[in-house]
């Protein structure tokens, strides 16, 4: 039995004895229940060490309650009387409790300094911080999941820090943990990147590229000759993707990015025969005439309006004739909200009649001359051509055509190598790498088999899972036979369950994917995977800049390489420059790296998972305040104290001497370490450990200022306090390690 369990049972027996003496009621059968209800302080600055809420005593003692006394008042009375009995008659010669105080319905227990200090030898011997007993549960934590051909940036570090810390927390709590990554190495984003390289950088086409007899070395040379040598490989790929996205961004070409929509002139307005809220319009595109049923407002005859004709698309759906209560509507005219000119959903947009041609494509009417090459005669046709080129390139990758496959493999490896260098620098561990390209074919086979077995259904030509009103229809294979992200996640989950025998599967992915994972987990249940019930999507908020969200598409991101450079320079100037020529250069560089990692990881982890983070490098790297570098400094300070004052091995000590309030508070907080780590693990919240460690450091600082260690009244007290300092440093070091932060022995 652990010391903590033994203490709690002793306190339960004290309560049972006091109740028996006061009320003559034997509640010894409640010993385990009383022990389980003992509560650690809700806040670290509370003075008591543990408390018992007396509500559980209300029922067995109810016969003793005077009729005129309300139940809650009776509970308060029990707490008061039991506290008095323990203080008056039951503390003599005990080795645990110094005193009790009652506060409302609670009995607060205060431990003897000797008991508080008795944890120190276990900490220094290593048993207190040793891995918890093994749990028979196989946990897989998937995190990071970067996309190749995009640049790793500061926002990715929130996922990396959170996932890595959970791996360490779960492992220390006794679980068998697999730390895995799922690299997004296929998809439209890669096609856009390589499309831009071929069509804009190399001024060639996919067809011309594939007709060439090229070796791998020649393609590498083609890439290297095009890459500006001052730009790292992966950042260059990121720039190609951003430029490719821009060249395919119809909204940047025209303020009306609605392909197939045109202007039309209203010729007649008539009442609808069945619905007095609608009107029946006769409109023309200048050549033909159409009937449209409209429920909008603020338009008249001869107005020129935006019109979605038959054959155009509204989202993914084709615009077709619709029977509107007996009147066939041939398309529709657009409100200002639908056109994007205001948020008014009822007011029909009206163009200036004197400057707007009838029948012109809206895309051409809204053409942005600043962003469109004037030699492009029709931007809709040009965009359709480009989209076809990207789709053809994506299909060529899927069909493993020779040259494009080599181009993909080379640039893919650039990204993967870069990711691994980042993980190495930032101390993020992975035991296995999954790749999206590995599960594409397998995922389609899973869906088709499940469809044949009747577990999935077909809707509008697409195969998927009917998940009810709340989750809707989860498309797994489109009508064209294309798999989606959810499709691949099914195959990935199957591998996790069958190859790795995973009991619990955790996905660390941002909050925008919440519905996606709800659908995937429910679909896994439909497919018969029992482990689906223990799948967990750990959602988290975004990392934003002071001026808003970062986006690879917009190109307004802080690259990891830039973050690393800025952070390293700041840490070096603030902490290390004074040691130049004094410390070995290797130690300066490694200590700088450790402090930099503490700044970024602690800054990311010391947050509510559900909230967005405003990234602030200056604040996170500060020497003072609630930061990683401050905690690192607190550790180094404690180690310096031990070295300068001199902890003597086997010297006489007496933990009962640690009676100053700051010493007792520090020890009381240290004793809660196991509970805090377990709670942080169970709730997937490393922030709870961050709060604990920062509180611990503040308490250590207060103790350091309040009592003298070097000039303690006696040698025994000095050596005892030094052991408290040593225990603090070990707990802080261990706690930081569970956040993925390695301490520096001196700063």
C-alpha cells in the first residue's frame, strides 16, 4: 500500500472514531467510502493538505438530527463537532495530523511537517518519480500530421507540443504508448504545387514533361536549377504552393467568381398564381427569354440583375428547371447576399443599367485587371483549363506515371526530411510514420466491401454512411469513385486496430475537423470496430497572429525556420551572451536550444486546448512571468544553490524542522504531483501540469526569500532545507520532461 493510501485510510479511521464517540453510531463499514471522498485542495495556495466533505455522513447520522434543524445545517454541525472531537481527543501521539479546522461542511486536515517532509527521501531516491504501475491498455497517439509540399510553420508547433506531451504523460502513467504521425503526402495541394512548377516555372505542360526520357538525377537537376539557392528546399515548395493556389484562386481574378452566371434584363413582373410572396419574372439574356420565380425584393422592370441560368451550378448542384407551385422556374436571380455584395438575403442585386451589358458573364463583369493577365480573353475558360490541368496532373500521380511520380517522390522526400529535422531539434518523438499515400487503395476496398455487406448505403450515386440527423450522410466514395479524407481515415484506423492492437486511439487535430472525426468514429462503429468507442479526437484552437489567422494559401505564415532563428537569437542575447568565452561553445548552443524549446512548448501548452492562441514570441521568451524560460531558470537556480551551499550526503536531517509556512506549502504542493499528472493525462490537458509547475516555482521563490538556507540556524536545518531544494528541483525537472522540455543544469 502506498504512503498516500495509508494516510487517507488513517484519516478515515479518525473520522469514524470521532463519529462513534459523538453520536454513538458505528460507521466503520464506510471506511473505503470516506477514504475515497477525501479531497486535495482545489487551489494550490490553500493552507490545508486534504479535506473531507461531510455530506456522506448525513444519511447514517440522520436519526440523530433534531427535527427543527435543516439538513444542510446538520451537515455543518457534524463537520464542526467531528473537527472539535479530533482536535481535542484524537491527535495525541499521531504521526500525521497537526490540526483540523472546519469550514462549512468540510473538515480540513493539516499535516505535521514531519509527514510533509517524509516524501523527500522517496523523491531523491527516485521511487516517487518512477513510472506508475503498468496499465493493460495499448494507446496510440497520432499527432503533428503535416502536409508535404507545404512549409512547417509556428502553428504546427501547437499540435506537435500537445501531442508529444500527451505521449510522455500517458507513458509515465503506465500505458503502453505508440507515438505516430500521419503525413499528408498526396492530394490536390501537391498537384497545385507541382502544376505551378511545370506550367509557370518550367513553362512546359504535363504531356510534354511525360514524353521526355528523364532520370531521377535529371529531375533533381531540373528542380535545383529552378530553386533560388538562398531559399531552403521546403520553403521553396511552400512558395510554389502559395503561388499555385493564387493562380487558381478565381476570387482574386473577379469579384463575382460564379462560373456560368450572367446578367439578365427583367422584361415583365407578374403575380404568382398560388403564392402571394413570389413573383413570376420574364427575363432575357439579350437573345433568349426565360421564366424565373422570385421571392426577393427591390427590383423592377428593365432592371439588370445577376442570373443563374440552366446548366450552371449552385455549389456542387446543377441548376435545373424547378416546379415552383405550378410555375416552372428556369434558373434563379441572385440576392445581394448570394452575389456577395452585402448580407441582405432578400434584396435582389441590381446592376447599373447604363453601364452593364445584358448577357455578359458575371466573371467578366467583375474582372480584376490588377490580378489578371490582359492577354487572357476569357477568365472563365482560362480557369476551367487550369483546373483541368491540375486534375490531369493529380490523375497522373495516382496512375504512377513515370516522370511526375519521380518529381513527386523527390519533392515529397524533401518535405519528410525537413519534418524529421524539425522533430529532432524540438525533441518530438515518433515510433511510427503513416503516410496518406499508403492507405488510398485499401480505403476504397474497405468501403466497397462494407457496401456489399449492407453496412453502407448509396445516395445520389455516392457511397457513404447514414449517421442520422445530427451527423448527416458521411460520403466515403463519390459518384466518380473518388475517396475522401474520411475514407482514408477508415483504412488508417483499421491498421491501427489490427496491426498495432490499439485499445485507445487519440487523434490530435485542430477543432475545425470535429465533425469529420465524429463521422469517422461513428462509421467505424457501423463497420463493427469495437475500439471505435475509445477513439478520441483531441481538438484544439488555432495559433493566430495579432492581425489574424495564418494561412499557407495566403502566404502570411511564420515559417518554423524563421521562428527557430528569431527565438534562438533572442534566447542567446537574453541568457547566453554573457557566457561567451566562459562556457564551452557546444554547451552555450545546446543550452540556448533547450531554453528556446521551453519557450515555444510551454507557450503552446500553457493554454486552454479549446481556445485560439495569439502567438507572442517576446512574451513567451521572457525571463520572468509564466514562461518556459522562467521555469528553466528556477531549476537552474535550485541546482546552483545545492552546489554553492553544499548538500552533504548522509548528514543528519529532521523533516519536522520544515515548519515555516512557505516550506509547508511547497511540500504540500509537491505531494499533489501524482494527482495532477494523472488528471492532466485523463483530461488530455497538459495545461494542468503547466499551472502546477508555475505554482511550484512561485512557492519555491517565496520560500527562498523567506528562510535562509546557507545561514540556517543549525547545520541539521541547513541540510534538511537543502534536501527540500533538491526534491523541488527533481519534481520540476520531471514535470518539465513530461511537457517535452529538457532542463539546463545551469543558466
